[in-house]
């Protein structure tokens, strides 16, 4: 029994010594060292096309949208259509009580026709009178040539002719002024009653969708808003206002990007026209763009963001804008050469669409640091983790791989540890 206890104590002591020896071996094992250099992402530089972007907001308008405006305040006695209805040209939309206005229009029309007739009649009388006086002067001159008339008779005849011409001009001028006044009254009432028939019915001038209907039975229409708006076209156009700085860079036929958030649509449009006269109040210039006819979901009145591409530079060196750093008035970047960061001053040009034109300092094929550049100084060792010539993990240096994987990766170290 005593021998068994001594043997057990000896085994326990031996086990303790073995565990201590193993613990010491672990403490003495070399720790894994991090890879050297600042971790960066790079991008290989190349040539591309760059342009400046200018975005302005505008609205969509139907190609043949018809706005019906009656420029008087009038009561609506009946309504035959409502917003959203499909109407045809010639349909009656509503009836307005325009009795006094129609009477004024009829009176103005009669006055105008009467003044025109009076002008024409009076002009005809004067033409006959002047023709006779001209013939009298001509006859007297022929008689004077053969000694049958005196110079005094000729002078008197010419004076009569001049007086008649002056009277004709004065009278016809007064008649013309009256005629123009009557015409002005008719034209004003024509504007008021455009698309309104003799019974006060408002008539649809075109076929399409009735997108707005402001007339209500028993209510009054105002001269400050349209009675109705008809959208009769599938194809739409975008209308925007641009500044005097942008308008010289735009021309008909140029393309632009249009985004309509309400319809969740983005597409390319073509500039149809660029007005060269500014709005007197806003001092902005109107630009109209034709939209693709196959774009669905667009409605007149929707807001649109239009992006014009100007100042295009083709086949030029471009770099991500975030890669370009600035210190004072100096712009610079970092490139990777022989495993180290190299400080390079650059001159930039156009900026747009997330990239910047590099006029000098870089050439195609260089590895530009795009992430991590803010932590670099000239000559710092770098470790490329993405982009460019970054090495995949399997191709890491042998000594690093061995340290990372322990004794199994290096047989010699394993044999030493085994002994």
C-alpha cells in the first residue's frame, strides 16, 4: 500500500513538471507581427470624358395642352364634364351666363363692320373725286401747250387737287382711327369669348384628358384662373429657367438628363429651344426640352430636375474627386511606387459626376491612392488592400504565413518543438 502511494505521488510530480515545461514553451513562442505599411486602397489612373453638371428645376408641360380662359367674372349655369374625363374637340364643357358680355360683343362687332363699311365708302368717293381733279389738271396742261388755257387755270386746278387730297387723307385717317378702336374692342371680346359660342357654352378646342376643371354649377368663374385645362398629348416637354451664366453653353440638339421623382423616372431628353431674351421680371432664360414619347407615368405639372452637361473635356486624365487633397492653394495626391507612397502635386480642371480632371501631375497607369491618403506622408511604406496590384491573401510572404499558421507551416520549427 505504501508503495502505491509513493508511485502515485511520483506520477503527480512528473505531470506537474511536464505542464510547467509546456507553459514555458508557449511563453517563449514568437508572437505574430502585423504586416508593415499603411493600409490603402488604390485605383489605376486612366483617360476618360468629363463634363460639368448644372441641375435646375422646372415643370412638365403637355405638347398641345389647351388652357381655356374666359377673361370675365361670370356665373356657371351648368357643368357637363369633370377633371379626369376624356373629351373630344367640340364637346361642351360647361355653360356660362355671359348675356351682357355677348351683347357687348355683338354691339362691338356691328360697330366695327359699320366703321369698315364707312371707311371703304368714303375712300371710294374721294378716289373718284381725286381722279376727276387729276384729269382736269392733265387736260389744262395739254390746252396750255396749244395756247387754249392759261397758267392761272392750271394753278387753280392743281390747288383744288391738293385740297382734295389733303381732305381725303384727313377724313380717312379719322375713319381709320375709329375703325381701329372698334377692332380693338372686338379683339378684346374675342379673347374673352375664345372657345365660347353664342349661347355661352364653353367648347373644348382639342381632344384629350380634362386635367383641370374649375367651373362648378352655380359658382362663378374668375378671370384670373382657367376654366379648364385639356392635356391632349402623349408626348411631354420639360420647361426650365436658367441663368445668364448657363444659357450661352446650351444649344438646341444638346442632350440633358431629366429626373421626375413623382413618376420615379429618369431619362435623357433633347433641348428643343433656348430663348435668347430673358424674362423681364426674373431675368432668367427659358429652355424647352423634348421628352421621350415612350416614357409612361408623366403628367403635366409634375416637377422635373434637369441636369445639363457642359464644358465637356474628352480623353483626359480623371481621378476620383475624394483622392485629391488640398493644403492652402496646393492640390496634391498620393500614388504608390515600389511599395511606398509618393506625394504628387497636381493641377485640376473640370469637376463633375464624382471625378476631377487632372491637367498635370498624373499619367495613365499610375496607382492612385483613393482611400487612406489622409494618413500618408511622402515615402511612407504602404500595404495595398484593394485595387491596383493588391495581392490576394494566399500569396502573402512565406515568413508571414508561417508566423500566422504556427509550427505546422514550418517543419523545422515543428521538429524543434517536438524535441
